[in-house]
């Protein structure tokens, strides 16, 4: 299994079911694609949770109230990049999977699909996925909490400074990639650089840049 981050900008996502499972997965999709372009999310169900209804009213998703048993499922699946199978009807879910098998589409459905959604840490500029490959969802959630506790104010500042420093070393100093990588790693392992992060980020960045110029360039 290969963990990948996929840019969903401009992609069509079809969601079958409008209950709690669909809501949880939709929240993750929307929260992790804030900085991407618009995505086309269509939700098909007889009923929808309050949050899904509110999200539709905001124009972030489209909802189609229908009885999926009477729909042409192939028409709904066709053209989608990803489908999420979230109904509580196992027989209906099997029909949706059979319809999806006729098209080149990614399927998220328990362990029967080919696209899996892991627990995600989305904090302070970090996007980290945690998966146990279905062996222990509770453990994945626990590890998510552990990782989130490690990302504090200093880590957020350092990420911002690393991003700016990386651009500075490349565009302003025109250093080779190997040299840039060496400097960035040394900053991360320099206790003085981390201590500088007690100050406001602008002050810390100036201090760290001075350290880089004095010691590493």
C-alpha cells in the first residue's frame, strides 16, 4: 500500500449515503483541501445529516435526495474520480461496487476499495496521515493525538522559517540543492536556532538567518 496525497482540484467525487460515515469522510476531504482549488462533491442519499445540509447551503457540496435503489448507478459513477460508499445497506453497497468496477474510478469502501482514508493530522501547516491498514482504527486515532501534541508553537514557527529559508537559499543565494539541504538540516539540529523561536517569528527568523550566514555559508 502506497500512501499518497492527491490534489482533488477540479475532480468529481461521488458520495453514496448521507449519514455519519459520509459526514466524517466529507469533513476530512474538505478540511485537507482548503488550499487547493474547488472540488466537485456530489452526495446521493434519501437523507442527510444536519452538517451535510449546512455544507450544501454554503455551496461547498451538492446534495441529491433520491432512492439509490431506483437510480442508474452506472450513470452516477461514470466520470467520477473517486467514489465513497457510505450507505448502511450492504446489498446496495455491493451494487454500487459492481457499477464502479465498470469504470476507471477510485473506490473508498472499507477494505474492499482501492483508496483508503487514514486518520489525518492537519495542524500548523503539517499534514500527516496515520494508518494501521485497518488493523486498529482506535490505535490510529490514538497516534494521531500523540502526533498532534508534538506540534506546538515552536514547530509552527520553524516550519514557516524553513519554508522562507529554503526559498532564500535557492533564489537569493543560488546554492546547489545538496548545500541547501545541508543548511536546512543543520538549522533543524541547532539548539540555538530552536531557542531563537521563543521570540516572535520575525525576530526569530532574522536571528536564524544570521546564524546561517555566520556558520553555514
